[in-house]
C-alpha cells in the first residue's frame, strides 16, 4: 500500500559499520596529541557530509549491527567463520563515530537480533512503499539486492572518493542478472567471506548462465530434468544446502521496525555541535575545508533559556536567596578548566539560571565569594547537587570539607556505569547519547588560529551558551538516575564510584614529580636508537632512500632486494606491519624496519604527550581536562575519573612502550620512563600496592573452574602454571605477553605488533595457546562460551557488580568487527570485575588515610597498582593497616584468595618488596 508523501522526498541510507571500516583503511593513520586515533572518524564524516551536500536528501538514517541475526543465520554456526579480528584503533573510534552521527541530527537504527543490512533493507523497502526515492551507501555489494525502481545503491570502487551508483540497468549490465537474483547467485556460486560454499561444480559463470535462463533458484531446482547431468546431479544432491545458502545470503526487508519519518527528516547540520567534536578530535583542517566548500548547511538552536547574570552585591544577594529559598536540587556547572575557571552557572527548579562570571565584567564576584555562598548547600546532605565531572569540581581549593555523603550526582560517572562502552566523558557527548541536544565548547570558542579562550567570550554570549548546558544537565541527571535505579546500580554508584571521584581528585591535587632530566634522557636515547635503525635500514637497502615513503621502500624491498611476499602492496599503498613481518622471514631488514617504525611512532607519541603530562617549569603532573580514550585501555573500566588527565596520558605512553616488538628496547625504555616518576616530598618514598594476578583470580571466580580455584588455594603461581602449559616454541618466542592474550586483554593485532609477527602467525599462536589452556582448565572454556552466548542473545555482558558492556558489533557482517567484539565479550567481565575490585581498594584506602590519619597520600594509579607517598619510617604500619582493612572489605568477593603485593622505593624501578598478605577464602 502506498502512502502519500512529498513528491521529491529522498532518503539517504548509510551502512554505518561498512563505511567506518572502509574509512579506517582508506585514510592514512592520524591521531590526536594524546594518542587517540581519528582517521576513521575523519574519513567517515568527510564523505558523509560531502554526500549530504551533493545529494540533498530530505531524510537520512544510518544503520548499525546489533545482536546475532536470529532468523537468517543463527542456525549456521559457521556463518562468517572466515573472520579476522578488527584493529583496536578502529574499535576505539566506533563510539565517537556514532556520537558524531547523532551530532549531525541523523537517526541511528539497530534491530536486536539482526544485521545492519537487514535493517537497511527494511527501511529502504518501507521508504519505497511511501513513494520516496532511496539511495543506500555501502561498501558491500550484497546490498545490490535492494536495487529497484525507487532504490539505488552507491558503492566504492577504490578508496573513499571513487564511487559508483547502481540502478537496475547497471546491475543488469555488470552481472547479467536482475537484483533479486543476486542472492541466488551467491547461493549457487558461493561466498567465502560468509562461509557459503555454494554448490560443488557450479562457479559464478555457470550460476549466472543458469539463472539468466531459468529466472530464480526455485525455478532452477524445479527444472532439473532439463539440465545436463554435470549440473543436474550436484544441484539435486545439494538442493537443501542451496536453499539454506540463499537464506543466509538474502537481505531481509520485513523486520518489525517502525520508522518515525519525521525524526528522520534532515534539517541541516548543527554547526555548534559539529565544531565542538571536530575541535576536540583535532580535525579543524577538515572542518575548515568542509565550510569553505559549503558542504555544511548550518542550523542553530532557537530556544534559549532565560539566564540572569549575577555581579556585585546584588548578585551575591540573589545567589544567597536562591540557595536559601528552597531545598530543590541545584544544578551546577563550572565553566573553564582547573587552569582558569571563568565562572559558574547554577540552576534551581523553575527559577531562571544564574551565571556568575569570575572575570570580564565590572564588579565580578570572586570564586571565593561564590563558593562561600554555596557552601551550606554543598554540605547539605538533604539537598541534591547535580554536576558534571565532579573530580574537576573537587579540584577547586575551596571545595575542602565537601564529602561524598553530601548528596552529589555526577552525570559522567552515572553514564559510564550504565554502559562502560562509553569512553568519552565530555558533557555534550553524554547528553547526545541520551537524546539531549546542547552546544559544546567548539561552537562558542571557534576553530584554529581564530579560536578564543573562554575568558575572552563576552558575557551575553557566555550566558546563552551556558543556559543551554545547565538546562541539559537537569534533564540528563533525572534520566540517568532513573536508569541507575532501574538497573540496580544505585548502590554501586553511591557507595563506590561516586566516592572514587574524591580519590582521583586528591591524586591530581597532590600531584607527582616527573624528573625532567630523566625525560630528556629518555627522549634523547629514543631518538638515537630510532636514527640508528633508520641508518641501518638504508645500509641494508643499498644506499640512502626515504624509508617512510611507501613507493621508495617498496622498490628497495621487492625490486632491489627481490623479496617475494604473498601480499605485496601496489601503486604506492602503505606497507603494513603484516607485510613487514613477512619480509622479516626473508631478510634481516624486516626486523630493523619494524624496530625503526616502532621507535619512530613512540617518539612521536612522547613528543605530543609530554606537554600534557607535566609543567616543564615545575615537573608536577599537569592538571588536565578529560582526554579521549580507547576502549581497550585498562583504565577505561575505572570510570571517567581515571581516564582523563596526566595520569592517563602517562599510562598510555607506558602501554605503547610495552608494545615495542624488540624486547631489549621494551625493557630499556620502560625502565627509563618509570624512573622519571618520583615522590613529591623528597623525604618520602613511593609505596606501590597491588593484587597478585588479579585478572586470573577473577577468571577463576567467574568460570568456577575447580582446578584453577584449587591452584590458587594451594598458593601456586598460576601464571607460571599457565605459561608452562604452552608449547615450548611459544614460550621461548612470545614470553609472558601471551598471558594477556589468553585473558583477552589484547587482541591479535596488538599481539602481532608486540611480537613482530604476521597476523596469521599471531592467530596460530593464539589458537594453540588457548587450546592448551582450555584442555587443562575446561571450566574456562565453558565460561567463555557462555559469555559469547550472552553477548549474542542479550547484546551485553556484565561485571561481578552488574556493570554492563554493550556489544552491538557481535552481529556485524564485517568479520574483523565481529571478531573483535567476540574478544571483548570474552574479556570484558574479567577486566571490568578486576576494575570493580580496584575501585573498592582505592576508596577503602582513601577512607583509611582520612580516618586513621596515616602518614600517606595518594600519588597515582599505575595500571592495576595503587601508588602512595609514605614516610619511610611508617611504611610497614601503613601497609599493615591497608591489608587489615582490605581483608575485611574483600573477604567474600571472590571464591579464591586475594594476595597483596607491596613494593617501596624512591622511584618505581629500584624497589623492594616489603610485605605479603592474603585476603579471602
């Protein structure tokens, strides 16, 4: 049935997973100053925005995968079996891509239990029935099945710019078939990417011929008596398989999906939203280019809430009245950063919001005066205070005396608890995830050289911008509280994650020392080693050439040296690590080239990160706003308080060092880097406290494997037990890094990078190692299988405290994406549960220091280790108190005992162990 619609309505449909994957490989790698990869984001949105400008659709939608396709392929365990793991850098960018899609005002669709292409097919079918013209963008030729009188499909021929649009005539010309016959073609001829083997003896040419003669697979199977025996016999024998293969190959167009077409209307791009994200991701050049070419049609928000600017004595009185007038919740947002707070905006119920600038106006109130007025409300346990980034709020010197029991609600912490996949805790992005539209800083401050500081913004502009944000905070806080209570996460939020903000605030306020001379030596040595490797590559190549130029490098490796690899890049394409690993099996230049690249990249990361880690003048850890984080980072599981700032940057660089493929360089630079970290008070030493083999103990608890539990109960070194289970060649060649693979902490790409292996070699060693592990501890395999099943059916996995990690990528048609989601499903509960325990450790130690007045302060968190500054005369007392409290608090958390390890020293290299205790059963 056709429904009336506007005569020129046009729907632009985008395959989200497919375009993200295409962009990742089509755009050269690039990252922000603090190491967050952005090339997939850049490629995705440059193409999307330019196509929006060119095609001028009236409606737009993007579809992603969610859950396992239960009806089409759930019964086929080998579906998409020929898969490899998605690169971690791509996985890290997917949440940001979806955030930016929503920033464009574009609807995102997922249907639980189905693939993204089934979602696209259903939306396209519904739109065509409404009389709309439909253009589908995808790199997957399977989508050509959807082509019809009103539906066209745009696909890629090369890169991101060489595009081709298919209509019915184009499909017929290329395949000599009609669109509806393409699923039958795959069923007959096969498709290795989805493990569709096809009918034996019938290739693509024969399949096309048979379908062109008989029409459809059904008609063909009903006409077997008309075929020669060479085709009749295999078709007769494999009739059932052919029909099953078509079920796999055919895209669904009839899912139970209701589309709100009004919500899908495209009204242009919100410039203030887009500017903010592009600026944060350091993509200002791309943004400028899009504006210059008029690729963005801008629209701005119109509903500006009323905001009163408070200055002088009258302003102070008005603020006092607002605080005393009622017990309604206060919404408070700090404006600026810890380096320069420019003001504060307060909302209270139906009252107009109050903006209090700290500078830029005559008779401005000071932060001192404002906090003094607010202090009774801040310390009132009966009055709710909604904030964003509580850690930054607590960083203000005047917040002393404000405690967790004083009824605060941090929307960043709450959002992370609801779904730990959310790595970026920026306020505007959290709002977007929950359907609330507000402007970000980029919209207010501008871009590039024309950008201004927040302190330079006129008060009238600042008030309009801040008013929209405080309005969003009120709505967001209520939404998130309802979610926390509905999902039984309120106790975790109030008892652990909210108090954790005080811990991280103290870490940042106390600070730690980075010895600048040691960092200088680190950079100098790193540069010398890099240059030496560069010179050695040139020498082995027979003379000077540009090692970083793919064409020149290819000429040396493949033409001059005559190295024959199976996958030689063509036409100046990048020579990736997999090819370098193949070269290394043929010539020593491969290993040296690998070392050169790893040292080059580490030096580049260090040079970008150093200003973010420390103030060169003083050497203290620098106080920073939140930074983007990759979902694979261990600190991500600790929440938004842990993933931003200098400590996270330090941990990120340490992680890069640990991935150096040359073990000699890895050990040398890790020691040099850690040696730069010392105590702030020269009379104190560092005390590091951690749990021995915590992820393995969590794995034993979750899997309930009897042998693993007994091994921990006997006090065995389970890491050593696992390591000795591995084949001898893997032990010698991979070292202990293989244990991180077994727990899912790192995937195949990172394992291959750290070992200098090809992806195929890394995959083989991972499979051998997992088999050895599961043969000895079958309960672990049963547990992993159950996690995969839950992720497929429910779309998420959870920690021992109930914290969820969404995994919509589990059903992706892209084999890399799906494989990475499966690795995350295997490891997420272990990593998140380990983080749950560490959170409790941090909160308990913090409370102990305050209540017992121990001579210790927090310094930082280094991976899974809590580092304190302690008076050396009292470190045994401090350690004993910590062990006593943790033993009582964590006694019944796991089925296996928790073993504490402590070490002390003036830095984290020259340390000695000082105590050992056991907590638990």
